[in-house]
C-alpha cells in the first residue's frame, strides 16, 4: 500500500445551482459543480469582459512559516486569471486549506469556498449563460452536513509558496467568516 491514503468518497454527487437569498434580501447564485469545476471556472472567467483581481485566502498554513490571511493580486486580464487557474487550479480545488475569489471592478464575484461551492455575485446575465452552456440544472445545492471533514492535498506542497511568489500580493488578516 502506497501513500495514497484512504479512498475518497465524494460528498456530493450532482451538479446543481440555486438562488441564495441573504437575510438583507441580497441574492446570488450558488453552484455545485461535481463534473468539471475547473472547466466551469474557466468558462466563467472567459465570459468576463474586464480585468479581475484574485483574492487567495489561506485559511490554514500549508507549510511551516506561512501566514494565514487574505492575499490580493494585482489587476489581471481574464486570460491571465485563466492561466493562473491552469497552473494552480487542481491544487486550489483539491485542498480545503484555502479559498479563492475572482473579482471585477463592477462587483462581479466568483467565490470558491472550502465546501466545493461556487458563489456568483453580480447580475446573473453574465453567469447564467455559462450555467446553461455547462448544462447545470436548477435544483437544491446540497447543504453541508455536520460533522464533516475536509480534504487536504499533501502532494506538491511547494505550490503554495510558488503561488504567493507570482506577484506582490497585498496581505490582510483573515476575516471572521473565512473558511466557513
């Protein structure tokens, strides 16, 4: 037996999206993509018509000496954001020690949380065509059960410092809701 660890049983088994309403009435779309999350994120980024910033949230240190916090990238083109996803996407979606966001000036947001959900903020006219093209059905996005566990990828741990050395990131401390 190698170092693969125990067999991973997927927590969720189907793609779906639904409208999420906050208590103040604000709405966004919450999407669960089991089939090809990175492909869906590439499609969303390719549908943006303006520059983005990436917010990388290191919830828990991956290597000794790393400081958990929020790391904000400089302004990037959507194609540069897709290249970032091409290089680091597997690491980002397979390890629950971090979250990541893509943000535009006009407040469109793609938020990828540690529970494999993608939250889409802004008017849905930019994201619904991607949801439809990907064939994601409207339905209940299964809630997170408690207790539950998170996946940590222990393969290439050099990816975290390499990711943070790409640019001069603007650092800020974790927000109270990071990692929820």
